[in-house]
C-alpha cells in the first residue's frame, strides 16, 4: 500500500491545525475532538509518509524540515479541494456555469438590457453568452441543445419548449419621415392596404405573416430583411413601411417616423426555454426575466 493511499484528508486537516497552533491540546479544541485521537492521526500520517512532521518536546511542538515542506502544499491541496467542492455545488444550484441566450433585435429596445443587468447582478459567476438571431435559428438552436433560451416575436408555442409571454406589445408603424401618413395620429390596417412593406417575417418561419392573415390583412411585401436595423435603414430610404413593436419606436432614427396602429396584431415578446429545463441556470434566467418584466409593468 502506497503512502498516498494511506493518507486521508482528515490527516492533512489535523496536521494543519497542529502546525498552526504548535500545540496538540489547542489543536484538538479547534477541531472539536479529544487529544488522543488527534495524536494517533498525526502518528498515522507520519507512518504513511515514513518521516516525522513534528518534533515533540515536553513543553513545545515544532515542525520538522519535512513538516515545513509539507505545510504549504497541504494547505493549497485542501484549499483547492474546498474550491472544487464549492464550484460543483454552485453549478448544481445553477449559480455557476454557462447560459447561451439568443434574441430578436427588437428585444434590445424593451426588456433585454434590464434582464441581462439583473441576471449579472444575481448570478455573477454565470457566463452569459448573447447572440442576435432570428426566430427560426433560435428554434433550431434550442432543439439541438446549442441554445439555452431565446427571445422571439411573436409568441409561438412550440412542442418541447416552454413559452413565457413577457410583453404584450401593441404594433406601431415605421414610415419615412416625409410620408403623408406622418400627419395621422394613428393608422388602421385598411388604410395600409396596397402600401409597400418591408418585413422581417422571412426570418421567423412566417409567423408574422400568419398574424396579418388572421387580421384579414395581406401586406404587399417589397423586401424581406433579417434584422430590425436593416429594416429601419430601408424605411428611411423610402423603400416601404415596417411594422414594429411599440418599444422599438422610442429609439429616434434619422429619416424615420413612427405611428401607432389601431387594429394590427400584437407583437408579443416571448421567452422560449427547453421543457423540461436542461439546467437550473435556465430556470434562474426565467425567474429573473419574469421578475424584471413584472417590475417594469407595475
């Protein structure tokens, strides 16, 4: 039997207690044990090492050269072990690890920044990876395990995924700042019939187009885009109109004006997560998102 197989963690703990106090009695008190078992454990350690770690005198205890050499490595070994145990327990509680979150661009104008700030404050040891992605890519990533959560519009329940509606947002219209419609305070879908539209619908598998069809409105689409920023740029260039969530209308953009619509479908923002959740970190993110939104709507 090798020395390593005969040495237990308690032997090192006891050794450090005696080394710190240089007194078997006080070390035993610190360890909440009696002195004879402590002396026996130190003797077991020395037998396993084949060397003495303490010089024992009638009135004092001192470290031998071997004990001095063992002191720092033993202290570091126990510190590393406790750190490893703590890391494993923190990961099991969802307080450490990696969370991969995708989002549609319009989420940046509403709740995403507040959710990210709150999550960092509550779980500083979780690495949060963020990426902008259209809904179709988010669904593929969630199902393949490459993503842990996604923020999409519109809310679209999916098999195997939990769908939490975070915001019920009214639909606004982005239009060129010189468009005649800018003279109106609000617009109806009937007035928009035949107008050229830019849409991000191609990126979400057609869910937005389906919402329009349910409202008996068929937009005349002149350009599909994959992100909101490109859509705004094309609106400013006069190419067409763009439906946006109300939160996106609050960001001033040169050449673009925004007006509310009276009867367009809601552009709900939904948090998609695997059901059941793959890790407790995902559940923490869900609770943080719900709490942030609840505070914002109060």
